[in-house]
């Protein structure tokens, strides 16, 4: 009788064990707790603003809070180093802007990360174009006239940037190198003071992200000469591209992407890639990005890795020719 009872309990114990195992697996399924999304810039700027929109939509898809954690400094390098050293569990991710991956490592000697090897590449999110903005009274109505003016007035055309090695600094250096003219670089501590001096006429022009440039353009404070993307920007349909303006090889855009610590498990990367695609398919997300001057470009890991390598080669040439370096 006892043997019969024990015999009946054995399969039941096996079922109970299986049920507990399945329950534990379900409890540990990624993600099972909030995710920290690092941003390498201060709150309120264009990168932070876009990251918060993205975090909101990603959290809804993953059914877990995605909390923005601002770790500003060194053009995003501080945030990158934090990410590279984080546990590879998918709960620390980095909403990274392209300059951190493709410019900062070329310019700053103190950088302690390799953009190709020290991260798990999850995928691109958006592209963004820069806009060449000129003082409204400057005697140039297009890029060709600006170049010709610079050619006739060596060192007489000054442009501003957010600092040495910033993306808008390199954008202007690329313009100068492609057109074969000399222009004077005036670095500022951020975009805002540079824009103030373009508006006042202390400097001639600067490049700025479309999303932040739109307000100044619509307010008549500056004139847009061209966008840097290959195609015209949907938010600025009347502004020609640099290619249309005569620089046939000038087609560059910045981007935002999602990366994580090295050696993220394949299943975590796959979950995040699928979640990004779902976010990108959301009309509300697409509308918010488009209104901000962004072009959605949702991809997986390989296109992101390839783009990083390609742009490291491009900007590496610009940096070397201009002899740009920051201690």
C-alpha cells in the first residue's frame, strides 16, 4: 500500500518540480525589472529630449520602466565608459549620439573605450541632419556664395561650434576641406552661445541639428543655406542639400543608437532589437521624431557596427587634415 502511494507521488513530484522550474524561468525572463537608459548629455538638450521620448515608448513595449540617467561630460565619453563596465545583463543601456562613437575617440586622448569592440551594438534608432545656418545679413545667399566669399577673404569667415572636436566643428571643417578654402574656427562652450553670436553677426555661420535649428529659422533669426543629409529634410523641405549646393560628396548625417555593455546575451539583444522595431512601427513615435527633425532608421546590430567603422574612417581623415586634438 505504501509503495503504491509513493509510486503515485513520484510523478507528481516531477510535475511540481517542472512547474517550479517553469515559474522561475518566467520570473527571470528579460526584462523583469526597470532598465536604466544612460544619456551622455545634460537634461533638456536635443539628445536628452529624444532619449526621453524613446524611453517612454520602449518601456511600453517591454512592459518595464525605462529610466533615463544623465551622465554628462567629455562629449558622451563618461557615459560610454560607464556602459562599457556595466554588468552584461541588459539593465544598463546607452542611448548614444554618433559623435561619441565616431568623433570623440579620434580627438580625445583620454578616451578609454573602443567603439567597435567594447560594446554590444543593438541598433540604430534615428538619423539627424545638420543645417548650415548663416547670419541673416551675411552677403551669401547659398553655399556657393559662402565658399566664394571665403576664398576672396582668407580667414575672414568665422564659424562657431559647441567646442573643439564637436560634430558641428567637424562638419564645418569638412566643408572647408571639400571646397578648398580657409575659415576661422571659434569654439564655444555649447551650441547656445555660438548661436547667439551667429544671430548677432559676431561670427558668420555654424552647423546645428535640424531639431533645434527650426525655431531660429522660423523666427527669422538666421538663414538656412543647406542640410547635410543626402535627401532634403521633411521638416525643412525648402532647404537644399549640400549635394544640391555643389558639394557632390557632402552627404553626412548624425544618428542616435542603442548600445549596451560587451557580451550581452544573444537573447537579450534579440529582445531589444524586436522591441526597437515595434517602437519604430508606432505612428505616435514616428510623428514625434519627424516633428523634431529626425528621420527614423531602425536597424539591427550589423548596420550599426558597419556605420561606426565607416564614419570613423571619414572623420579620421578630417581630424588628421585639420590637426584636431584635445588633451
